[in-house]
């Protein structure tokens, strides 16, 4: 008799394979990156159209669902078609060779959470040309998925400017202008009751950057209240800018006693300005002529004084030469005396008149002092030394 091994739980081994299969399948579902079916992975992008203002930055976020490590995948942002590359991430680096020209130096990739399958792309300085469809595609060896969304661009222009164009058909013509709008704005003139006024002209043009500039004019008649407003609205932003102006009664026709005086002032003002300018120019020319005459007189006086100074210098030189000659003659005459000579003369009187006594030369003993009995007004002269030509009697 052969003994066979007996397992106490042999009656419960039947359902074991099904339990193991269920647990294994559940474990695979809970493990990211272990999916075998391509249909289970999808790319999630912006769910609704993105609205961006002109000049601002906009963010395009995309991620995989369920979360997978996308560090080794190719991630491409594109416009309407795959070939229009906005930004390209491939081989764990950013490639710019295939990037469209209008997006160069304007994109920045944020990949802090790329291992979780989440990335973002920033587009700087939005312009109207950026408006349209965008998409991001994740590409790996096992699947290729993408998401598509729309970018809308809006620009809120400058505040309206109202200017007076003039008088036309018995009324006042006003012009309202503004710039920097996108998309094409809607402009209206309204009275104080909010009722629309029919515009005379309306011009809307698009500049090189794609923004709209507009000018709209209106003719304000006498039966319209003096308060009028110009409003410009952006249909995409549902925002508007408005400017109100109050027109003085003098501008409106009918019943104003100051209108003629005001219009007369407007006509006379340019004439008055022209007259003032003419008078100012005349006085300026007269002043220049007077200055020219004074300059000529000054030059003539300078020439005359120079000539007179020349004559005086000539006479002074002649007098100096004559004085030196007379002094030399006096020295020769003094040599006939055996004693030293001492010469003196009387100066002019205090009143400026000449002294009546002439120049006196007196003989004196040698080595003696010449004691002269004269008053304190006498002035002594030393003999002339030829070695000092600058000295003289004159």
C-alpha cells in the first residue's frame, strides 16, 4: 500500500489562480508608466480659449493623464499644424532651429514637473499676429498624443481725444481719435441723453503691428445739448472708454449775444498778433541801427584820440630833446667857473600861474653848502646825468 501526501487545504486551491490574477491586474493599473494600452494615455491642455491682452505674457500648460515621466519624450508646441513649431523639446534639450521666426526669443519652457508629465510654455509680448489655434504634442516610442486650444488677443486702446475741427453748416464739427485697439473697435457719438449722433466721417485703419487706429467726427447743431461724448468699445473685452466735452454756448448758433464778438475776436486775433510782430521787428531794427551808429562814433573817437596822443607824444619827445640840449649848453657854460654850480628854479604858484623869477644859476665855493635865502617853495635840481637818458627837465 502506497501512502500519498495529504494537504489539509487541498480543497481550497481551486480559486487561488483567479485571486492572484486580480491582484496582479490591480497592481498594474496603479503603477504609472506601466500601461500597455496607448488608448489609456491622453494629453490635457487648456480646456477653453485663452484670452490675452496685447503686450502681456501668456502661459500654455499641458500634462499627461495619467501622469507619466515625459523627460525622455518629445514635446512640441505648434500652431495650426505640426510643422509650424512654436517651441520644441527633444532629447532632454530645447531645439530652436525649427522654431518659427515670429516666436524666436519670445518663448520659455518651464519643466520643473516634467517627470510627472506636466510642462508649461510662456509666450512673451503677445501681439495680434499670435491669435489663432495652438497645440502641444507628446511623442514617445509607444504613443503620440496632442491637445488643441485657441488663443484670443485683445487690445484696449488709448483714451479718446476730442478736438475742435471748426464751424460747418451752422454748427461745430468735432473729431474723436484713439489708437491701439484690437480687434476692430466700435465708436459712437452720444448726446447728454445717451442717444447716438450720426457721425459725419469715420476712419479706422490698421497699423504695422495689427492694431486699429480710428477717427470719427460729428457735427453738433444748435438744437443739440452742449454736452456730447465719444465712446469706444472693445467687443471682445466688453470694455469701453468714453470722453465727454462741454461746448460753450458761443460755439453753438442761435441766440448768443457773445457769438459775434467771439467770432470777431477770433478773426482779429491773428491780425493783432501780426501787428505786434511787425512793431517788435521795427523796434528791433531801429535798435540795431542805433547800436551801429554808436559803434561807428566810438571808432571815430578812438581814431581821433589816437591821432592826438601821437601828436602829444611827438611834442613831448621834441621838448625832452630840447631840454637835454639846453642842459648840455648850460654845463658847457658852467665849465668857465672854477667853483661848483648849484642851480634851482621856482615852481608854479598854488593857483597854477608861473613864478615871475626865471631859472637862476649861482656860483658856490667848493666843498661848501649852497645856502640860499629863499622860501620853502624853492625846488632843487640836481645836475643832469647823460648816463640816464630817461631823466630830463620835461
